[in-house]
């Protein structure tokens, strides 16, 4: 039986050059990763969806393109509080979702019991131009927002323009400079919060490692490094530094992708360690365990869940 | 829902051109686009999931209605 490998775990491999002695063909560079996914490997290894409580997801495919999903979650939810202690309220929610996946059109909608709708649309208008939209709509006034993205993919560059509610405008551009290195930049303007900014990013990857760096004028500096030690093991680390508020945090983690399970663990400089296990009990049945221990805030979160369906 | 910046610039740039009794074109346009955005939000909120279901039920191979409702 073929092993189940979650998508996106391998580092981006460029078009294979036959021998190392050949000169690099700068006219034929590969298309780079989209700008917002530049930290993709580090993000997938270091930030699994940790949760607390019980989670049950059931996905039923009605045909290869269309699926309905039902998801139940019961557990404490942290609400933001002014004091240093964390306040948790037990909540229970049911989420109904419908997915339609076509090569040209993708529609994903999720509806929660409190009336919140998460909608995602991705449409390929032509081979190179695609339109994406994300929306979170609620019943409360002024709490809904949505963003529309226009992506254009060139031969060795990608560019994106975004418009959102709250007068949010942004654009970014990323270009492959060598077969391993891509550089990009972005600008954004948020009218409602009166913020604007410029950012730059760089990504260097080979078959065995990915190193990325991102700087933004909002004061954020983010660096990450992922090393693929073997087919089954990846180690990742990242550093986030805010030069305006002088806060820094770093984390180191591992990602084991084995035949029957995927185990991700990390430790943080904020005194937080976490682990996330997805075990495949049989075809279509996954058992999930999540643990997060925050020693500095004394917040201990443990969760378990079951996922049925692909 | 927050109005888009297009509405804001129109409001800032033109303002009230005519006398207080008459509404100017920009004012009307701004009101209509706010009304349209509000209606679009309600339509999306109620209609997005039914739209996905309709598109899915009409895609090949057509699933049966009972498959939509039963848990198996």
C-alpha cells in the first residue's frame, strides 16, 4: 500500500540540471514559490494546528470533485484578557463544510454554528492569471472581512495584487534569480488602520535545505531554515524579531514523516513546547494527538481527535 | 461592514456640490454602492454554501440526492 505523505512536505526542487559542471541557463529559471508561501516548509513543520479538547472531522466525498465535511469540536477556548492569566471558556461547535475542487475552480465553504462563514474561492481565469478570494462573514456588524487576490504567473516570476475590506491594498512580486535563489518584495496599504509598509523576502533552496528571510517596514524580521535530513526526517528552526518593539522569539522543531504517522514537535524560546501526532489507523481514519505546554504562562493544552475520510 | 476606499476617496474628493436639498451624484453613488455591498454580503453569507452544493451536485458523475443527506 502506498504510504500517505502529506502534501508540501518536500522542499521545492528545481528543474534538474543534468550535471553540476553545466553552466546555469539564466533564461530558463524555474517559477518561484508564491510570495505568501515563502516560509511554507518552516510553517508546515513548526506550526501544526494545535488544539485543546476533542475534535472530530468527517469528510464524505460524493464524487471526486465534491465533498461535504462535518466537524465537531468541544473544548476550552482562550479569550483574550488584559491580565496575565489565561481565561478559558468551554465551547462546543459544529462546522459544516462543502468543497468543490476542479482543476480550474476551487470553492471551499465552512459554516459554523454561530453563523460565521469562511469562504475561499480560487479560479484560474487563464493559464497564467488566477483569481482568489477569502472571506470571513459574521452576523455581527463590522466584523466581516474579505480579500481578493489577482495572481499572475510569468516564466520565472510571480506577481500578485490584493484588495480587501478596510481599504486594504497590497502587491507583491517574486523573481527567480538563480535556480536556487528567489527574491521578492511587497507593498501594502491598510486604509482603515492607517498603516502602510514595504517588505522584502529572499528564499534559497536546494534539494536538502530551504533558507528564507523576510524583512518588513512594520518592524518584522523573520528568518527560517529547514534541513531535510532524510526522506523521513526534517529539522526546522525559525527566528522572529520585531525591531520596533524589540521582541525576539525563536523556535526549533522536528518533523518526522513515517509510513503510518506524522510527528511534529517544537520548542520555543518563550518557554513553550508542543507536539502534534497524526497516526493513520487505517485507510481514511486518522487519529490526532496535540499537546502544548507553556511553562511561562502555565498553560497546558492537550487535545485528541479523529479524522474520518480523506 | 467597512466601506471600500473607493467610496472614501469619492466622499473626500467631491463632497456636497449642490444645495442641501438636492443630493449630488457622488452622494447617490456612495449610498448605492454601500447598499450594494451590504446586499452582496448578505447574499454571500446565505448563498455561498448552497451555491457550492448546487455546483457540486451538477458535476460529473452526478451524485444522488440521498448521498447528500445520509451519513454513509
